[in-house]
C-alpha cells in the first residue's frame, strides 16, 4: 500500500496540492507553446533557447534540470548525455520537449513528443510513448503496484509494442523545491506504492535499431486529472 510516511514520500514545508497542480498546468501549457513554435529548419540549440524564453516569459524559473528540446537522432539519447550539436529538424521528423520549471515554491516537470510532416513510424512512437504512460498510470491507480512493479510492467508492455524502454529515465520525486533535499531515489526502485502528487512517471521509448525515440512524462495523478 501507499505510505506517505515513508522517507521516499516526505515533502517540504511549502508543499501544497494546489501549488503542485498549478505548477503542472503551467508546465503543460509551456510544452504546448514551445511545440507550436518548433518548425522544420530549426537548429536544436535555437529551439532550446526559444523554449527557455517561453518559460521565463511565463514567469517560471529555469529550475532543477536543463531545458531540453531534442531533434531526430538526438531523441534516442539518455537525458544526462548531451545532444550531438547542430542537428536540424527535417521536414518529416520527430522531436521531444523535456522541461522542469519552478512556479513559486513548487516544481513542475513534463515532457512530450511531436512529429512534423509525415512518418508513420515516428507518429506511432510518439503516440505509444503517451499511450504507455497512461497505461502504466492506470495500472498504478487500479492495482496499487510498487514503483518497481510499474516499471517492470512498462518494460514488458513496451517490448510488446515493438519498442525498447530506456531505463536511464526511471522516474523520480517531485515536490516543493528542491525535492533533492528530500529524496533522490528513482520511481523504478521504489518498493512501495507511490502516492499521487509526489512522483513523475517517465516513459522514453526507442526503436530497436536506435534511430529515433519518443518521450512522455507527467505527474502520477488519478484519472480525473486527465479529463
């Protein structure tokens, strides 16, 4: 069962359900705005600077991990590894956004993938990353699995879909800032059922040939928050 008294689920003095939900909404809105301004012909580094500008203009702090917009072959890379510089978004291409802004005292974190032009494989990968996120989230909501069991389920399901799940992105805490002073362990290693409003579920899919990938992440929340 979930255990909010576990050291893994402690929160800081500024923790607020309303604040966390506001940070999440502002994060999702920023992703929508950034994605709308990414166009073929852009260089990845320019897209990153554009994304930072959107966050700052929205009154959000560039917070606890780098702002990322990754194009094409860079979508396969683990987040902690730098992109190959100078990659240009092509007419038929895939990209993803990964941002971690802070709104007042609360952390946001979100990511999503997008396709420009037409490429059925890219479109399926982007769609499957989000679909698998919600599949795992619903299993969490209904079956109250541990974090370890959730990622085992995600791995098995990703393989059945024809993708590889990148375990370099194993989910993590989110809280009033900074969560790292509270807990630094991953969701994939968590041996209790994670509670709502405290964890980010990360899904990074890669094609088996290592040519492209797709990413989706959001806070673990009940179904009603996604309607």
